[in-house]
């Protein structure tokens, strides 16, 4: 056991003591249930931790992380998280957050066999293929960052494709899907300002699983409530 490993438990002890000093009932209340408004889908990179960069505490955000913040509808892990968050936690916002200097995105831009990572990174290579004309016209030093942004955008679309997201949006006008990038160089979150309703409208013909108008306002959609 290394000193750094042992230090984790010392840090935990101090964290517990600090929380109890501020609120003796903190852990009693925390253990009851969770009511987060946010589902955060981010990268597993150790430098991009959801709660810290968002400035929120335990119980405020439901988190799923994987290499390069991919939402593949054949991946039971990510789809189960999304369905649980939407149907049971009733989250109001789904955030897909990438980050500049992403190792997964960079690996997908290289011509090499990465073994078991190949099928996962193929999701990002597909994003490159969809946007190849734009990316190939960008300066080399900016291409990497731009693919990070486009990957976030495409993963947001993959979230919107899911039936549970569509069905809840028709009833409640939630959840709203957002695309973010965390800039490791500045510490700032960048909202890509993805037009959620426009994306809904643009892809509805192909991906509509509800036989309803996704973009109808709730007041005009009472028959579906």
C-alpha cells in the first residue's frame, strides 16, 4: 500500500468531519434519496470531473462517464443510465460534455490498430467521416479541438434519438439536451449552444419513435398528457 493510496482514506476522513461540522445531519439526509436535475455524460479523463467543474455537490448531478463521452445506443451502460435518469429521476437537463485535449478523440484521429479500443473509437471516426469536408479544411492545430466539439454534437443527437427522451419531452418539455466542452487550458465550460428544438425538428422524420410532433408546446399538446 502506497502513501498516496493511504492518503485517500485520510482525505475521506477529513471530508466527513468537515461535512458533519457544517451539518450534523448531512449524511443522514444524503442517504434518503436523490433528486438531481442534471444528467452529465462526460469523458473518463481524470482531469475532467463533473461535480468539481460544475461547482455542485453530491446528489445534484447524475453522472455517466466513458472514453470520449460517447453515447452509443448499442452500449447498454450509457442507454441504461439515460433511461433511468429520464424515466425515474426525471432529470430536466442532459449534458454531454467533452473536453479539449481528449485522448480518445486524438486516438481516433491516428492511423493505428488499438485492439479492443477500435470498435469504441470507431464511433468518433464516424463523426470525422460525417464532417470530413469541414475538418479537412481546418488548420491542423484547430482540427483536434473542432472534432472534440463535433463529437459532442453528434453524441447529443444520439441522446435525442432515444425513445425515452422523445416520449418524456412530448409530455413535459423536458429533458433539454445540451452540448458542452470543458477547456482544460482555462478551466472554463463552453456551452456549444446546440439548438435542441431545431435538431429535434431536423431528425424527426427519420428518428421519430412516438408518431407525434416533438416540438409541439405542452399547452398545444394536452391530448398527449
